C-alpha cells in the first residue's frame, strides 16, 4: 500500500515560512514509511546543497525537532526562514553545512534567534 502526503512549494535555501503553507501537490510514500511519522515534501529552490540536492528537486521530510550530527535537516532560523543543510553538532553550538560558506550558531544564538530543527530529510527525488 501507499500513502500520500502534502507537497509544499517552498524555497529551502532561505524560505519565508509562509511559503510552506502553500500546498501545490501531493507526493506518495509507502505505507511502512508513512507509519513511522508525519511527513511533508518541499521543493528545493537555490543551489546551496548542489551537487547532491539541486534546485527543483523534491525532498521528503519527516517532522522532528532534532537530528543526529551529520544528517540533512530543514532548519528554521529567526522564526521565519527555513533552510536545508547538513547539521553538525559541537559542544558549543551547531554548524549548518551547505556546499559553500557554512553557518555557525553558538548555543546562546540557537536560543536567542532561535534556530530550530523542523524535520529530517529522508529522501531526495531529483528532477530529470
């Protein structure tokens, strides 16, 4: 069996969070995966994660508020911008790793801005 879930239009390299509310389509995942959590899909805009994740690709995201160090996450920064980056954890903060110029946030900045994980990328469906 299969499950369908919402596919949102969004810019995952610095998106206004309002864009996540704009449903443009639905994506299909298998029932076994669907039973493991709540999911949404985002359309990538921008090139900060190339060549692995490219503009126009659809990423499948499981909603969760944390990821392991080294995993690719959807992260909210300042409460109104979301970005897709590999997240690395350190004792004194985190680093968000794009293909270029990483973003570093101290533990204090994580609380003050805030910086918040909203999901883990579990699949990339590349455009062709």
